[in-house]
């Protein structure tokens, strides 16, 4: 069983990421462009004072972008190649298919993760525990965005429609929320709108770890509860409620 799952994950990585990266290197440019363009802009505007926060924001944008990007790839495979029909007729479950595609999307972000990791090493002053918390936040947000992308892909009937979904979701979840800067920069009452995105809660945890922004222990506890709870709920929906098999 374990060998079967591993082989299916490896197949997803080869089909969905390594093949695309080797034959269409432009996808790497698009993957890097969004997080680094905002990172550079925020750093210049703040004269470098927000660089640690902006690095965290670039991490968040990369993880959410990778997760929501899975929606486009899944829609492409389902509607153009009818791959999902073949997977459905095989012993592969929705959970294994979801896991394999999630890992393949993560491979896309490896160049970004490496560069951001180097920047974090030099400019983000955190303990080993702090870096572990940063990694945990990113994994949770990635899982949430993958689950959301999976659900949307099962309802998408056309690749063009999936592009619209991805653009809207990525912007609402990671570009509009205060991930590159503190939420205090947003005037009231618009701060309440920012809390509609799970990325805001993850960003507060990351910003607290950098030491640039201070949040109370109670607020950080709420942040952890929200991002974990929302992610678990979305994963349950992705596996149990998405339109995996046609009625």
C-alpha cells in the first residue's frame, strides 16, 4: 500500500511539475515574479524597515499561490486530458490524488523557497523554535489553499473558468490581506475585512516571530486556532464533499 501511494505521488510530480518545468521554463518565471515583485516594492517603500515582514509575506504568497495553482492544473487535466476520469476508474482515492498533486505543486515553489530561505537566514532574526513555527504556518496555509483549489477544480467545467477562479482566490487570500505589512497599517473598520482571509492570521504569527510587530499571547492563540480549524474544515470538504465522481 505504501509503495503504491509513493509511486502515485512520484507520478504526479513527474507529470505535473518536472515535465512542465523542463519543457516550459517560463512557468518558473511566473512562480517567482509575484512574491518577489511585492517583496521588492514593499522593501523600497519602507526603506528596508519592513524587509523581515515582507520576506514572510513572500513565503505566504508563494505557498497560497502554489495551492490555488493546483486548481488550474487539475482543471486542465480533468477537462482537456480526461485524466480525472481515468483516476476515478482506478483504485486511487480522492485523498491520494489530492496528496500527489499537492506535492507536485510544492515542487514548483522550490526555487522560490530556496531564495527566500537564504534571505530569511540573513534578515529574519528568530530562534530555531521560531523558524519551526514559521514552517508550520506555511505548511498549514499551503494545505488550506490546496484543499480549496481541489474543491474548485472539481466544479470547474472549463480551463478558462479555472483561470478566473485562481486569479480571484489568490488575490483575495494573499495579495489583499496584510501579509507584507502589519495589519495596523490598514485603517479601521477595514481591518475587519482583512480577517476574512486565513492568510491574515498566519501573517500575524509570522510577524510576531520576526519581532517587528508585537501581538498578545491571546491573539496569537486565536490565530493558531483559526488557521488550523479552517484548514481541517477545508481538507474535510475537499475529500468528502467535492464532486469527485459524477452522479
